[in-house]
C-alpha cells in the first residue's frame, strides 16, 4: 500500500460537475493498493497518518498531528502510485490490485481512518475520472509505502 500525504489548507474532489468531497485544513491522501496488501497494512498506515506530526505548533515547528489540530481528510484512490517503471518508458501497473481486492481495501482504509479521526473522511469515486484541487500547505508532501517502512 502506498500513499502520498499532502498537508493542505483546503482540498476538494470532483467527478464531472459533482463535488464528492471538500475540506479545510487537513490531509489529502492519494492511496494506491497492491494485490498483496492486508488489514495489517491498513492498520499500520492509518496509525502513521493519524499520528504524523506535520502541523505547526505555536512556535511554527511541525509538532502537531491531524488529531491535535482537529483537521479533516480526503482519501483518493490512485492505482498509478503502483507504477513500475524499471523497463522502458511506459509504466506498468501490474502490481496494482484489481477491483475485487482494491475496492474493499480502499473502503476499509477510509473506515479505519474515519474511526481514528473521529469524523467522516471525504472520498473520491473509486475508478472514476476525478479532478483534485488543493492548496498544499508548506508545501508538505510525504510518501509512505507499507512494504518499505522507513
């Protein structure tokens, strides 16, 4: 499971003319799911996201989590995060999970994150063509991979 975490002042997701999610201060997560991902990956990644101290305290030091600042979150499915680009110039997405595995994992990730955050988490529409808008705060952007826990 891979994610790109962006600290945002605000963010939204649209499918066509419909806004499916909009938040103020918080995190926008792009989430890629691999066929081998499990509940353990979901639990680990959600714990990390909720406790990541990337929001400023009174001294302007990144010392607060999304929980500390009462932030919001949006999770957008992003199979292209699973790109393999080792050979040639056309990425392969062979490691990306198929719908039968990815959809329940995505929904479970959103559920666990929402429970931990204590509020609803916004989403896009799985598999849809989406337009994501954000004002990246900082900018602060962090990548995480449950198979490579740095």
